[in-house]
């Protein structure tokens, strides 16, 4: 019976332990916290978006990362796709449903029942849980931990690392593994914020009128990339799905800026026509003639006003450029970019310089927008890493 050591008790690690133990391997799962799935539970506060229902041809395009192999996600999702995750949840007696947006949620909109049944299943399959074990050193077939009882060394035929990224560090996803891998000779791309808010230098008088107000039904763009949705105005700047989707494009800009189309269903000419006989006070008139919200009018006035014509206002309403200062800190981000580079692992996610050591989940340098893609990526990569670990052990 091969012994497989899984380090990290998030979705990728739990899935790897499940696959390996179901195949008959002896599995030990270590986590630095006193319980597993803490980030999973935090994600569940928003309803637990498990996956997305879109076709896999479109699904695979949601993932990106420097030097990411073009066929990786096709292979990974072929082993555990969005249909498989719903069937998996059903076997745990957790029903799911598809929202109008295509996102897939548990019917209870909670993570705790699913996590509880998942852990029960793993225990029945013989998985040994070692909590309060913090990884301090690593080499092929051997890992060293600091535990409540002191230093612990665990040897195994194969090791699956699933220690998460650097966001939400209070859950254990603190990126401390970066230095451990670097000490083992593995170069790691710096962890940075992904799926996060961005800061805007709002003047105080503007912020008082706009804070916590939404910009509904807008289309955001960065160069040729576009993302429709809703953006929330915050004290520090802006938050929301369009910003998450456009984050990779924003991060590579020397002077990041977001362009918003406040009236995406109308052309400039149509907006001008709606002004009819208005000859002045165009911004005030837009409230009634275009149904432009107060936050939109305030933003337009601040960044591009005053407006001398309906056409001038219409052009800016269709392409309002807002300069951004920086992304929010990593600890606030939903997920992180950076991590173990694709060049450091083979096609089965084994670290080339550490034979028998595999990586899964957010540790690898990939990212995806919110909408179910993050969890699906963790499940799929955890499945692939465990299957590969079984083959060599």
C-alpha cells in the first residue's frame, strides 16, 4: 500500500486525499490549522459558487498564467469537470442548482454541510488527519513539520502540496510555503493580488456622495478586454466582478486605468438624439433622458467635465476613463496570482527538481475570475496531481 502525504487541507488538498485514498493508498493529510477547509468555509459565506455550467470549450479559456501550457486545463478538466463536481456533491447528498448567470451553487447556499460530509467520507476511506502541522522543510519523499508536540518528520512515497495562495491568510492560506520551496531550490513567482478591488483617488467631497453606491449594468474595458457587470464604489476605490476579470490586464499597465461604458445598450448618436432640444445643463438632463444614476454623473463630472455639448457628454458616458492607483493588498484579495511557475512542473504537476512531489490548486501560477472557475480549478488540479502521485508510488 503506497503512502501519499497531502499537505494542505483546502479544496485541492482534500480532493487529492479523496482520490488517493479511494484508490487504496494510505493517505496522511497535514494542515497548519486545527481544522481543514477554512478558506472553503469563508467562500461559502457568499453562497459557495462551486463551478460554472458553461461549455468546456469556453470554460478552459478562463484560466491564464505566464507560460501556462495550452492544453493543461483541457486535460485537467477532462479528469474532473463541472458536471463531475455536481455529481460528486450529489454523492455527498448535497443538491446543486444553476443560477441564471450559469453559476452553480449548493441548494443550501452553505459550505459547512458539504465540508462536514466530505471530511466524514475521507475518514471512512482511512485518511489520517494531522492538524496543527506547519511545513518547515521539504525534499523528495520527506517533509518536516512544526507541531504542537514539536518537530515531526513524515516520509511518504509521494507528496502532494496544496497549500493555497496568499489571500485570506487568517484561514491558513498565508503563502509561508514560498520560502520553504525556495530553500528547497525552487524559484517561485511572487504572490500578488488577484480578484481584488482597485484603489481610486476619490476627493473627499465626492466620496461622501458615492460610497457604497453601485454602478449597475456597465461594461468595463481595458484595452481590448471587456467585462460587463456591476461595480461597487468603495471608500478606497472600486470593487466587483468586472474588475476581477480585468485584473490581469490592469496589473501589467504602467498607469492602470479602467474605461466604463455607462450606457452599453445605446450608441453615442442615440444618446444625443435623446437629449432632443436640450441646449445646456447636459449632465443634469442625463438623469431623466438617459436614466444616468447620480454616481455616474458625479464620476463623469469629476474626471471629464464640464460638458459643452450633448455629444461630448455622450462620448464620455460611453467611454469614461477612470485612473486607478493600485490593487488592494493581497490579504484582502479573493485569490492570488503568482506561485510555482509552469516551467518548474511537468505535465502531471510534479516538481521537476523534487521528483515525487506534486503541486495543486492556487500554489501554481494560474488565476481565473470568480464565477466558479477558482474552485473548479482546485478540484481538477487536485484530482490530476493525486492520480499522478498514485502512478509513481
